[in-house]
C-alpha cells in the first residue's frame, strides 16, 4: 500500500509577532489558531516565509489563547523577523487508496493583520466515479469556491 502525505491544516498569512533565538527550537502559536485548524501541540509543521522565501519545519508549542502570537524559536527565529508573513501547515499520512475511496479535507484559516481569523474554510478531495474533485478557494476569482475534477486511477 502506498502512503501519501496530504495537508490537513493550514494557517495562511499569519504575521510573526516575535522571534526568539534563545529558545530550544519550535514555533509558538496562539492556541485558538491551532484549535481552529486542528493542529496539535508538538505536531510537526512546515513553514514558509513569503517575505523572504525561507522554508523550514519544526514542531508546535501552544501560546496564550487570543493573543495572536506567532513566535518562531531557536533556529527558526533566524529565518524571519517580526512582521514577516508566514504560511504554516501540517500534513498527515494516509493510504492513497483510502483517499481515492473516501476523499480528504484540509481546514484552512486566513488571518488578518493581527493574526485573528479572517476566514476559515475547507479544501476537499471528493471521490466521484473515476475522478477526485478538488474543491478549493480561489482569491483571484472574487473569493469563490473552485471545483476542478482531477483524473485518478481507481
């Protein structure tokens, strides 16, 4: 059986509130943001800084709920500075055949300039005969849901 990694949760356009080089690894994220997308404390996440292109992965520590904290720690603090905009996402491993049969969904939170939830939505893969339909969210088309059939082998 082939296992694949699929995104299951994403924090989109969160701003770095502080960067703490003197902490041993990780990224501290407001606990409410974690709960809204389903990322767990100690879960591995991937991070991209869209201001400078730096990418890294680390694990999550929960921050004070409602404070909007996004604080890369340790080496990650060298990859950004306060005010930089990040995309943070978590993947999960699933059997490819299971995804083809049952589909998949990922929860996405788009943050405002204060790291408050601006929008929360799902991106999904839905089985439909011999295709998987991808339903996403397209900001370029006036914030409409998109629907693209994707051919797959069943």
